[in-house]
């Protein structure tokens, strides 16, 4: 593997580890806060005063489920980042799928809806998007080099 590829793997890994740690932390916070505070933390561009309850317990359960998903997805991408750092192509793919699909939902429903501030919400979408583009780039390079060795 060329030095440039190793560098791209390491940069991609660092982006996913950063993204994963932020999301795992957000998951813990979402689960541990009461429902209005958790919603205000997610939709941070909205005045928290308009998000006060009362909320039905079912709404709190949905928010806690969201927090749980943030936690496991964050941990998954951190683990993926460790394997990507070591040059693992399988984790390059799966981490991009899990982290990327998570951020597509955030972008479509929260960012475009105007419910999130640029920092940290949109920045995290840019981080995952960059990691996905780098993953695709290094995968194409690896595939192209594999074909040239087969010939």
C-alpha cells in the first residue's frame, strides 16, 4: 500500500473516530437528560422555551431510543476507525454506510428543517461526508491497483 493510501486511511479513521465520539457522547446526553432538554440539545437552533413539555412518556421513550441509536452508532464508528487506521477495507465500507446513513437522516430532517445550528450539527455532517468521500477515493485507488497487479 502506497504512503498516500496509508495517509488517506489514517485521515478517514481520524474523522470517523472524532465523529463517533461526538455521537456517542450525544447519545449518552440524550438518554440522561429529561425529554425537553434532550430535544433542545438535538434541535439546538430552536428556542428551548418553546420545547418545554409536558411530553407524554412515549415521546420520552422515542427520544431515549434515538439516544441509544446515537450511542451505538458512535461506538460502531469509533471501532470502525480503529480498523480503518490499520487499513481494513471492510470496515471502511461498513463505517461509511452506518455513519453516512445516520447523517443523511440528520441532514434531511434536522439541518434542512432549520432546527440545528451549524456547530456542531452541520459540521458533523461535513465530517462524515468528507470521511465518505475519502473512503470512496481510497477504495477506488485500491481497486485500480488490484486490477493492475492482476494483469
